[in-house]
């Protein structure tokens, strides 16, 4: 019985039945024909056209196998690049998206027998970054397009320039703060005992309305009893060394100006801290040579709640962790680990936030709010005290 003519009711019915994905074991890659059931597939394999295709495959099987493998790999990578970009994604999610096309090249026609073999092949040839977890294989596409590389270099250059500008501004602010502290210490007020030449003489002070607006000049030897004879703007002493008594409003104005300057400086420092926090805050925190604790139960009680140190960081989110007790080295994801907080006075590594990558000394613990106070030990801000740092932003450093 021949095929139904195009446009006939039987042709439309066959198309409706064959819509969507069918079972893989009833698909013939050489003939590119999908059968709906086992009987149809059996009839197809006994047909003359299928036998001719098998003879062609037998003459040069490697050629067809390489062709199907190349086509499968190319379509798989194109889908990964277009739909997921350079994001870390589960390999099976990409494969499920790939097989939605009913005319795709099936994996059983390629050289790979499983998705694991495909992931290892792509990682070995530098096309993706593949890492195995307890949830399966995760892959990240490596974009080697010249335009993408140039764009990434431009972004990295801009970030470096912004970082340099931030460091310069931070250094300038630190110098201004130190200079202000030194000037404040130099101008510190010294209180001395008040003595009068004639203790029995009564003190008489006469203040007129004009004295509030003008400055009064007095010689150091002038007594309070002589202030009534001093006219505003003149001195009763012949000595050139005189001092000025400023008006109360001028004193208040100077104090308010100084207060506004300090508030502006604090505001600039707060903006700098916020900018550094935004730049240094990432969704990954693993760093080599830090002590971590295993928090997953999937590895059994042998490793649960046990400590180790990060020997090597893999793709930002994974690490090779050497256990302290057993000496075994495990490949773990950062979601299976947590930071370790040492005792007060010990050195820690800042693994996230504004001072990411700097070493610091742990000053005190605030167990109620799950935060600590630290003193920066390296970088341009060495000696700065930072309070309210969360537990997960610092970690104990491994020592041999």
C-alpha cells in the first residue's frame, strides 16, 4: 500500500498522529524515519530502502558515524550558546531542550553512548567547562568569539580603571582624615588657673550693645576692672601682643561649619564603602587555603560536619577539599560547604564583600547578630576597623 497523497484526509490524519516526539527505539537515523509503533518499525527494517541504507553504512561506517556525531555536537553547542550563553546550567536541561526538535540527530547514532561521555568530550576539547556534582553534570559554555572576547577585555579594562580611581579617592580620604586628626591634636585647648593681681578688688564688667557686634582687643596684662574703660576696636595697652575675643555668633558659625564638613566627609566615605561593597560582592566565595566545614549529608556521617581546607578552586563554584581528619581529597560544590570562624585575635581571610581578598584580624564576635568586628591587615586601608561583618564573609586561614 503506497503513501497517502498530500492534502488527502488520510495524509492529514497521519500528520496529526506523528506530531511531537516519538519513542527513540522506533527511529531510523539512516533513513531519518520515525515509526509510531513496533510493528511499523519492523516493517520498515524489512523494507528494500532500509536494506540499501544499511549496505551504504556497512561500506563506510566511520564516515556516517563521524558525520552524525559532528552534526549532533554542532547543534548541541549552538543551542547552549543561544539559549543559555555563558551561564552554568545542568547538562540534562540543555539536552531536553535539544530533543524537542523532532528532526534532531539522535544520540544513539553518534559515538557517545551517554550524556556523561558528551560532557567529558566537550570539556576535554575546551568547548565547555564541565563539573560533576551529586545532582549530575553541569556545563558552562566557553565563548571564543573575537567580538565577545574584545567586549570582555573592554569591560575588564573599565573595571580596572574604576578600581584604580576608587583606590586613589580612598587614599586621599585617608590622608585627609589623618591630617584632620593631627591638626585636632595640635589645637587642643589647655586650661590654666586664673589669677588676679588684686584679689580684693571687685570685678566690674560693662557690656554695651555694640560690643556684641565688634571684637574687643585686650592686652595680656589688662585686668577685668579696666575693661569698662576700653572702647571697641582700640587697646589700652601699648604692647603689640594682643588677643581677640570673638563674638558668640562667630563661634557658633565656626562650629556649625566644622560639623557640616565632617558630615560631608562621612558621606563621601559611606559612598566609597557602598561602591566597594557592590564591586566586591559576588555569588561565589571559595578561596584557596581557607578552612571550611562540610554541611551536606550525602557523603555520609564520615564527612558530615567535618573540617578541611580548600586545596584548589575549580570554576569559582567548586573546589578540591582536603579533609583534616582523614587526609582524603574531595571535589565539592560551594553549596555543600560553609566558612569557619576562628577565635578572637586570629587572622582571617575576607572572602566576600568590600574588602574581598584582604587579610584581617578578628577583634570581637557578636553571636546575637551573627557578625564580627575585624581590623584590616593588608592593602591601602591597613589598620581600618570594620564592624558588622557577617559570618559568611570571613573564614579561618589554613596553616600547616
